C-alpha cells in the first residue's frame, strides 16, 4: 500500500517537474550562479527541456518503483529481526556460566569495616580514643 502511494507520488511529481522544466529559465548574476524564471539584466536563457525519450522516462520510473519495493522489503526484514531480538532478551557477554557453578557476580560483598584513623607517628588521635582506649 505504502509503495504504491509513493510510486504514484513519484510519477505525479515527475510529470509536474516535466511541465515545470519546460518553462523559461534564465541564468543571472555576475558569475552566472543564480537562476530565475523571469528575465534579468544580462541574463541568458537556459535550455531546460528533458532530453530523455518517453521510453527512457518510463524505464527510469520503473527503476524508482523497483527501488521503492526493495526498500520496503528491507525495512520489513529489519523490523522482523528487531522483534526477534527483543523476544530473545539480552545477550550475555563474557564466558558462559555452567548450570552447576554458583552465581558469584550477583552476591553482594559485605561492606568493609573502616580502619581506625592513626596519626603519622602511629598514635591514635584524641577523638578516636574511648574510655577503654
């Protein structure tokens, strides 16, 4: 459905472009880089007629239609692969785990008890001393 709509749009635009291209076009400006549909000072008329035959135009439209169909097929394939990958779940990167091996990665380590602060000379600071210390 989508490919057919795009095909008809391309055919319609090619016809519209053909009609537009038959208008007069003028090359304007000092360096000739500007184009206009209306005459300009020191402007030169440019021949913009389509030099292709009707058969060449038809073949070009067929190529466009074939490319559109192929692009739609590739997009459909990509969506199917993405859906399959989503259903598959996340991939595991690294060495495979055996079923009997314990899962050590998910166990959290007990937090370490902080060491008491000591001065550079090895004596505890006064705020670290307790009644027994």
